[in-house]
C-alpha cells in the first residue's frame, strides 16, 4: 500500500493528534483539545519522549482551561514536564515558553496544593531560562 511521500515519514498518529489538540487549545475548545492531546500523549510517550514532554505541557494547559478545568491533572502533568525539563534530559526554548504560559495560567490558583507543587517545580527552571 502507498504510505505517502517519503518526506512525511515523521507524520504519525501522535503528531496529527498533537497538532489538532494544539489548535483546539488555541480555539479554547478545551474538552476536544484534551481528547486529542490525550491520544497524542499515549502514542508519543514510547515513540518520541521529547515530543511527549511538549504534549504533556499542552495537555496540562487544556486541563487548566474552561469551566470544567481539572487543576490537579493540569498541575500533575505540568510538574512531570517541569521535572523532565529541569533534569536537562530534554530541552527547548519552545518547551520552556509553553511551560511559562502554563505557569501564568495556573498562578491564580496557587492556593490549590497541586498547583503550588507545580509552581515549586517550574519556578527554578523558569528563573534560569
């Protein structure tokens, strides 16, 4: 079967769902973004761990948005991503920028214990980046 052009070797299920999830996040369609980014993360964790970290941040952002926000899930995903970035195993200005945006989105909820844990994990990295 035809698998498409050779230059598109990197386009897989994780990439497509990640890109769609990012678009739905930008459109403030939080539930749809969470579904797409969840599928992307499940696919990318084993295939491309570096891209999975960016997807974690985007999924955390989707969980932090909307009236049905899940602060615990957003903070948990954000903390995991911050710890990975802080370890130096994976690094990118784009990832740090998106983590900073997540921090800004969650900061008003700092009274929440999960959010405080995320802020504590993210702040040292964001201060040095």
